C-alpha cells in the first residue's frame, strides 16, 4: 500500500507559485509507492525577515501539520529551512515530522568537517543561528554567506538565474577558500533552482534541503520510525481550535 507525505510550504501558494515549489521534487526522485502533496500554509505571505515573521510561519505550519494527520497522511515534511513548527508538530502528532534545516545540517556534518550556509540575504541569519544552537551544531558551521538579494516567495529564483546563480557561486567559492567549508548547504528550499548549477561547479557537496527532508520522510516510513515521545511529549489536552482559528483568519485576531 502506498504512503502519503504532505509537504508544507510555510506561506500560501498561488497557481503560478505551485509548479515552482513542486519542481524541487522531480518525478524521478519520487518513488511509485509514495504519494506527495504540497500545500501552502496560512493566508499571509511572509519573508521570514524577523522573529515576528517566524512566529507567523510557525503558527501556519502547525495548523497545516495538524490537518495533514487528520487527513490520513503518513508523514509531514516541513518545507522551509527555518524548520518552523518542527518541535510543536512532533509534540502534537504521532506520524513522523521532518524538516530541511535539521536534516541538511546533520547530513552536512556527516559529509565533511565544516559546512557553510549559502543564502539570499542577511535577514535570514537569525533563523539559522537559532536552529544550529538548538541542534548543537554551531561548532560544525564554517560560515553563513549571503548575496544580499531580497527573496521572492512568488517567483522564487525564476527570471533571476543569470544574476543570482553567479553571485551564489562566488560566495560559495569564498566559503570554501576563505572560511574552510567542505560542504555547502542551500539556505532555503526556495533556492532549489540553483542546486544543479552550483553542484556542477563546486568541488564540494552541495545540499538541497527540501529534497533531503523528503528522502528522510521516506527513510522513516521504510524503517517504521518516528520521533521520540519522551523527547517530544504530547500535551495533556489538544487545543487545536486555536490553530483552526489562525488558519481561518491569517495572523489577525
């Protein structure tokens, strides 16, 4: 019997955005016994440019994750390197919950001694520092480098390839030569379009976090694994109405 994985993008998806987001998982990467569904969370577009925005994303992802288990999905894959809602959903859900930041950072630590995070703009630096501290991986970080280009949650990197790809390559090369990175991690699932370009031109592994999180979902399902309920205890009482209200109204009370 096939298994179902829900990929939760942390902001709403338009019909124009959906194929760009879904393209991070090409058909050859998805097994025939796995059904993948993408959903845009919440009703508010955010750029994760502040702790305030991150809180909005957390709520939206949690609400979408609760709905995914109610709909009978076998695993939830959070589709943002901020790992928004990861701990809360592991507490609330019994099905496996995976996230790109945690998966990519740990895999990078397996592949090399030091990794650098390559990202769009410095406003995302706090979200990486937060999760790296939580995961105890600060000592494995060589650097965080940005090209200082404001991200576009609607068009992703489409139409910017000629400028953005070259600048990403330059910063990755500096991370290797100057910072001692021996693995590069893309800092956002919205940057997946640059992965092949960078992987072909860099002498170190380049990790595409969204794909890694998805493949970890497959692994957990194959092995019958889920997060520890000792580490992520369930609440005494579910308070899902709070997240239902958020889903209906966005970030406004």
